[in-house]
C-alpha cells in the first residue's frame, strides 16, 4: 500500500513538473499569478555515504502559496531502496521531490527531514535544492529558493 502511495505522489508531482507548473499559472489570459517569495534554509551532513538533510520552507509573501513542491538533487546517484518521509518520492536516479504544501504569506512550513544513502561512499556530494511547483504564484526572488551546498564526508553540518 505504501509503495502505491509513493508512486501516486511521484506521478502527480512529475505530472505537475512536466506540465510546466513552475512559476506562473495565470488566469487563462496570460496574466501572472500573485507574488510570493519562497525560501529554504537548513543543513546537511554526510558520513559513510549517508546524507542527512533537514530544511524548513518559508514564504516571505506578500501572497500565500496554495501548494509547493521542492526538488533535492544530488551530484551522486542514490541507492535504489530509500525510506523517504511522507510527501516525498524519487523522480530520477539522483532526484527526490517533496511536497511542502500550502504556505501562508510570511509563513513557515513544516520541517522536512530525510536520510538518503548514496551509491558507494563518495568523499563529497553537491546538493541542489529548488522549487519546481509553487501553486501558480510568481517568485521574483529566485536566489533564496535555489540552494547549492557542497557536503563533505566528514560528519560536519553544512548550512544553507
């Protein structure tokens, strides 16, 4: 049953992404949606090929975000079997998508915490985080919802 739910979430998220649902939903007449400013801040660490990631989504406003999905992409492939938090699903060999849900204007979402295992035991991995769906809002400040962090296999926390 869990596998079926994961595939359903992954299918829905992939459908949204493939339909181009990133920045503007519009009103059918080409007008952009309301403006919101998504941001993700957290930390990542790695030891022995296990990467721990935690981050909190935030919407700086001015409008609410009806629904959002974030992409986490690693420079190294993940092992096939992963235990991911609810609302997250694999979409490619190196990519996990997580639904962060609705975010009120000037609101903070629920923290996302996960542990993934990389293939082999690389000495470092580049983690990239960005928004792939924002419910039709327009985000003019893409600097804070696109994060890149180099994580060394040291057990140290790397903040973004």
